[in-house]
């Protein structure tokens, strides 16, 4: 079992920045990949970014590449999402997720992740 606690959301103006954190506990040594997804009202949960827990590979959705940066601190079992140049369309609840297997090229499928944080609201005003 892995427990995830995500935090750092808030209200920011367009063009601003936020930094989300996801702290993992439990069987973190079994994790392969961690990701961030987001869900706006009326929309399906969509992939934002993922990082290999055991390596350095990162994967970004086209909509955030160049603005968002994912990083991890293995010693602290924490993943960070630095979000810059935020836009109103980035408004959503952001969830971190952990996968206990190598996802290969399936990192953008929410169903491949077995553990989820509770979500943190990000609101970008225009």
C-alpha cells in the first residue's frame, strides 16, 4: 500500500506560478512511476506529466510542456510540480498518482495508476 498526499494548490492570476507537492508513504520502494493528472468540472481526468521513480525519464502533455516541470526527491519520497505561466485553462483539481509497475508508453492512462492523492484545487483567474 502507498499513501499519497498532494498539496500546494490555490488561486493565482494568469501568468503566475504555483508549486504542487505530493508526499508518498508506505511501500514507496515498490513505486515505478508517479504522475500528475487534472480534472476540470465536466471533463474527464487528463494526463499532465509523469516521472520515472527509478530513473530520470519525464513525460509531459503537449499543453503544459515548457511551462510545467516535474521533479522528485527520492530521499523525501516527494514529487513536485512547478507550474509557471499559468493560464485560465489550467484550472482544475490536480491529483498525483503512483504506479507499482513499469508503464512503458501507457503513462498517460489514469487506469494504469493504482494509488491517488486526494487532489488539490488550482484556480487561475484571467
